[in-house]
């Protein structure tokens, strides 16, 4: 009976394997082709892009689109703004979330239920309900159209998720390690610095990178809160670039778009092993 | 005695550590949220010196008769459910493939993450280029195999919504795939082996062993996907801005226009309230049905 089952399984897998590879190939084309297309477009000259019988690959590696995109002053300013906002947000969120996450995991308080409830609720509410009062509030204190206002909003709205991720990492550190250190006579601060922080470092890096990428990519809050062209972030500048120049400079647009997603592409490449191993899967949001 | 004191001290320490997080959250997210819900019961509008009054249920009476809003709400439901369901089916297939012992699996796992690494604005710009009626590779490929190309994918009312849904599926597949893959890896291999020895076919093993083990994860990820998709904004805003002819006008875009194009803050907040109540009610029903199923 078992031999029979095994032979039929072998027979089936002889047909099944090629079909599985075929399906995987189809998935890969669907998922990877658009980026490949963006990459080739970024290297094409306007003449190549206009001609109907140009191939998929560019004739040669032409970097003019990239230099032209960088030379566009507003894109450069926008990238600077995005960097400033993302770095400041990440610093604030990490500094605030780290002690809070530690306290929520290690001390039994009622705050924990509140925090969990808040994290869930912040996912469900449509942004329109939040952005109108935020816009009015920031307008009252004169922070509309400023990068500081944007940083405040990003920090507050990245906090629940960072807190949630960090809680997971803190909970993974065995509490016995801390107790042992305390028994050895180390004070609480010393225990935190010598035992907890080093163990927490990878989780802390992952959390802050997520905060950075989320702020770097954010569009909706920036769209509402920033009207001044000098203050706009990269996603805003790119969205307006499309509106203003549209079809004319496809190559430059593709080059600028590629440069804008470079930070997140590099980041995902770095963490992809851990992601696909499922280690972060519980703590990941798009 | 000292236990009580240390418990009390612990509570105080916890508050001290949480306070720096709590204060900004209260000021810039709890307060705006409550304010936002309340705004839905006022006639607040943009402009200097415009006074705001509570107007009870006036906004909702007006909304009930606003056909454009309900049309947009329907588009939002079609969008959210189509994207979530298609995303789930496609991701489940991909996760099953990535869980097999295929060659080049590491490459496929890396490539599968690409859409996740791209911000929604860039995804929208990229697909605009892809779908461009004259230069885009989609139409060129159709031309090359002799099918009628030249379709203006994002500009024709009949095809715009399905096309936008495909882009939405593309953009959200990695999260769902990674989550399902993690779930698959946690299904004990012994279960499948035992079923195989009992002579169960691949399909029966999938249906009776793998799928039931995955059910909690499936419930969690489809719920999250549905919420994210229903609230999504940037992708469609940049792709079509709600056009052509309002056929891709998601409720979030509709409310955004109402608030920041026409300045009707109170009315737009009322739309937000309606969205929260309806999607919340649906989620409660869905989650209750799922948990009942698990206990059967």
C-alpha cells in the first residue's frame, strides 16, 4: 500500500515539479517586471523612449537621466527635507518608545491594556478623521507648512507600531538574566545598560529602520500639511513632478523614482533573510 | 509590607517611563481623534472667522441623500474586498510555492519582497508608465502578440477600476505572502507526513491539514488587509485621482476632496464617522464568525 502510494507520488511529482517552476516564474515576472522596467526606462534617452520599435533593454548605460533628476533643484531640496524629517522622527520615536516598551512589558500596570487598545484602534480609523483635526490643531499653533509639524505628526503616528514591535523584542529577553544581574548587586540602570540594551540592539535597529522608511515614504499627511514648495518631501515632489511634466520626461521621472526608493530597497535587501524566515512576520506592517 | 511598597514603586516607575510617550500621544492622536469624531456633528468649514456650530445629525441626513458619496462607498467596498480576496489567493499560492524545496528559492523569496520596498507614490508612478497607452510595455506586449493594444487602461471608465485593483494586489502581496509563509512554516511537518502515510492526496492534505492549521493567521491577515485597503489613499490618488468620471473614487479620496478642496470639514468628518461605523460593524461580524468556526 505504501509502495503504491509512493510510486504514484513520484509519478505525480514528475508532472508537478515543472508546473511548480512555471507558476513560480509567472509570479516572479508579475512581481519583479515593473521594477525591471523602471530600471531600464531610467537609462533610456528621450529618443529611445519615443521610438516605437526600441527594445526592452536600453542601448547603453546612459546616466544623464539620473544627473538631470538630481540637478532639478526642487527634487534635491525635497530629498533633503525627507531626510531631515525621517531622521528626526526616528530619533524621537526611538528615544520615547524604548523606555515605554520596557515599562509596558516588565511592569504589570493597567497602562498595558490601554496601549494595546490604542495600537489596534490606530490601525482601524480612517486617516480623514485624524487629519482634519490635526490640520486645525497645527494651524492654531502655527505648525502647518513646517517640517517640525510634520515630524510631530509622524512621530506620534509611528509610535504605536514601534511600541508594539519593541515590546516583542523586550519580551523575548529572559527576565532571569536581569534578575541574575540584580542578585550580583548591579543596580537597575547598570542592568539595563549592560544586559538589556546589547540584547535589544538588533530589535532596536529593525524598529528604527521601519520608522525611518515609513516617514521617508509617507504621502497623505505631507500632502495635507505641506503646501510650500520649499518644504515638500520627496513623495510630494515626485507626485507633483508627474502632474507637471507628465509624459515629457519619462526617463528622468523613472530615474528620480528609483533614487527615491533606494533607501527602502537597500533596507529590505538587508532584512530579507529575517523576513522570509518569518522572524519578523508578527511585527510587520506595510 | 515591603511587597506592597515595591509594587507601588514599580507602578510609579512605569508611569515615569511611559509618560514621554503618553503625552504626545494624548495631545496629537487621542485628542485629534475625539475632536475628529465630534467635528462630524458640526458645520465646521475652512475660512477665516467662520463660526462652528453643532448641528446634530444634519450631516448624516444630508449624507443619506448624497448619491455620489454612496457610489464612492460602493467603489470602496468593491476595491477593498476584491484586493483583499485576490491578494489572499495569489499570496497563498506563492507562499505554498516558496515553502517547497525548489531551486533558486532564495532568489524568488527576495524578488517577492520588491513591491513592499517601494513607497505607494513610486508604485503609482511606475504603473502609470507601465500602462501608458502609447509607450507602456503592457500595450506593446499586447500589440506584439496581435491583441488589440492602444487601450487607455487608466483613462477608460470600463477598465480603470479593475486595473487599479490589479495594481493594489501587486502592491500588497509581499506582506500577505510573508505572513502566510511564516504560518506554513509553523505547521508541524509530522501532521502532513502522518496524513501522507494514511494515503491522503496532496489536495486532501492541503484541505484537511494545512488550511485548518493556518486559519488563525488567515483571519488575522485578511482582517488587517481589509482595513488597510479600505483606508488606502496614496496609491489611487496618484494613479487616477479618482477618475475617470469618478469610477475609482475611493471614499478616502472623496472625503479628502470634500475637506481640503471644498473646505467642508464637518461634512467630511461625518463621512469618516460613517466609514468607521460600517467597517467596524463588518469586522465584528467577520471576526465573530471566524472565532465561532474555530470552536466548533
